[in-house]
C-alpha cells in the first residue's frame, strides 16, 4: 500500500452529481435492461428485459439463457437450427419470455422494457399477459419480426422506440428502425 494521497490504488469516488444527470424513467429502465443483458448466456445476442408496473416499480428482469438447470450456450455451444431459411439458436429462452415466466399474472398492466424488438413468439406471449406497452431500443430481425409491429397494433399494445438521451452508464446505440 502506498502512503501518499495521490497513490493510484487509493479509491477516490467522484461525486455523483459531477458525472450523472438524473435520467428520465424510460432511459433508466432501458439502461437497466442493458445491464441485465450482460448476464445473457447465448453469445449470438445478449438481450435484457425489465418489467415495470404502473408505479414504476420493477416486477422482474430477464435475459436470454437456457431453461433453469440446463447447460448454457457459453459452456456447451449454441444449438443451431435452420428455421425458415434463418439459422437460430434454440437452446435459450428469450429475455422477454424469461421475465414473463417469472412474473406470471403480475405482468398484467405492466410496461416491458427490452433492449431489442421482441420476436414473434415472445410478442404473442406479451400480448397474452396483458402488458400495455413495449419499449425497445434496437431493431433486431428474427423469425417473423416483420409481423411484430402489426400484431402489437392489432392487440392495442404500444410498441415504442426508445429515443436515446445522454446516458448515465455510457451505452451507445448502434441500430435503428429500418
Ligand atoms: Zn445460443
Ligand atoms: Zn423472443
């Protein structure tokens, strides 16, 4: 241990107000979804989802990974299957489905924040649980993605692109709606 006050190993916290502007709620929950996505176990895509109720309280979080107790892609490799001409990893449960499995009926009336556009299978489950809005950040093409927007519209569920602000944790968004 060094003894000088300018020792590089000495932890010097920067006052929070100097680096962070308090984000809007939508920004906050999208950034949280990106944090959750870091726990994903399929290397093909890391996705995170945060389920939030009408009081802005988090009901649950989910990332894409294997079913409980099963081996993960980052250990045994992806389980690739060609579906409709597109190669997909079928080992994982998607982030959105994971959080819905956890939340059950508490998902009704909630808003779902997710780092990417849901796939068509998750879309049907989201509609089925009574979620009112889906806020996503990055457009991501998967099976039948082109039908997702229409399906949500028919169901009366909002599908909303998050508009990026200055981020508190420095995430950069790469993709946009095609
Ligand atoms: Zn995988
Ligand atoms: Zn999905």
